[in-house]
């Protein structure tokens, strides 16, 4: 099994911790959890990662798309966006077709693991 390294960028600690637990139980290495873009950048620089799971709406002044774009461009990470927003809001942020694969909240453990596996394999997770 791949011991792929994953960075979680989520400003709700309980959601971030749930994601971390699911990933660890699924056999992945979680290199860190960041609530803000700056902390995500520090972790990415120090720890590296194969994939960043990024919440669409992170901060008032920086959205998850900017954070994801930066992590992808600077560190070469694959990206999985998570969101609880409706389709129309997501299309405004991510564009149509969407720039990054997106996983809707709330999601099950299996949905998260399937989406992560698809992203790491270079495929887009099924909606």
C-alpha cells in the first residue's frame, strides 16, 4: 500500500480531526493539519505532501482555491477540495469545469477514502 503523505487544510478543527482519523485508519500518513493558509504553506515547505485536502472556504480574505492553487504550483501537490456549499456557489469559485476535484460535506469515510485514492491516482472522484 502507498504510504502517501497528506496535508489537511481545514479551519474547523473537528472536521479536520475527523478527516485525519479516517486517513490514518486508511493507511495514509497525515503530515499536518492547518487552519490557515500561512500555516499550510509552512507545513508544505517543512513536511512535503503528495495531496492537500483543502476546505473551499477557509478565511475571510483567502479562499481555499487560492490556497490550493498555491500549494499545487509551489509544492506540486495534488488537490482535493471539500465543501458544504451548494453546486452554484462551488461553480463560481472553482469554475466550470471545476479546476479541482471536489468532495461534498458531509461525506462518509468511504467517500473520503475513495476520493483521496482517485486524486492520488490522477483521476477525478465521482460526484
